[in-house]
C-alpha cells in the first residue's frame, strides 16, 4: 500500500501493519495549506522532540502545548482536517526521510510541502 492512495485520499508512506492506538497509516497531506504560515508564534520555547518514526505527532502536540494559540506551522497541522481525518502533524526527521524516500517523486511533481497524519 506504500505509495498508493490511503484513507484520507493522499499517499501512504508508512503502514504499521495493523490499527493500534487509533491509526495504521502515515500519509502526506493531500494539499499544501502552509502558504504564508510562520514556523512559530514568535515565542521562544524549548521543546524536547524525537527524531524516530512515530514521534512526529508527539513533537507537534508538545510544540502546540508550549506555544499555545496563534497561526504557526504546528498549530495549522494540529487543526487540519483532510478526508474526515484529524490529527495531522509535522513529521519527525525519520518520518520525513521515509516520506521522501517513498513519495519523493510524487511530492516533487506536486511541488508542495505537506503535513502528515
């Protein structure tokens, strides 16, 4: 199923094999929603984040908790809904590496930056 359309309508880049803790697949977002969005809300924060597979959601949640309200990348992903699915997030380093390894050509063709969920 990697590289094929997933439940949200975008492309699957990770399949953990079974549904556990409410999810099974990681997909790139079907469209770029980041035009003009800032990386942070302007507040300097220190958030401990992970680089491993399946740590992107926790990283995004910790960033949103530390930064609070505002219009910035992690908050945008946190509030995003695609194909009826909530819980989109910024990828961890390992997730991003896998995403580009599996979907790189498709993403380059679309010329976009996407969230994952």
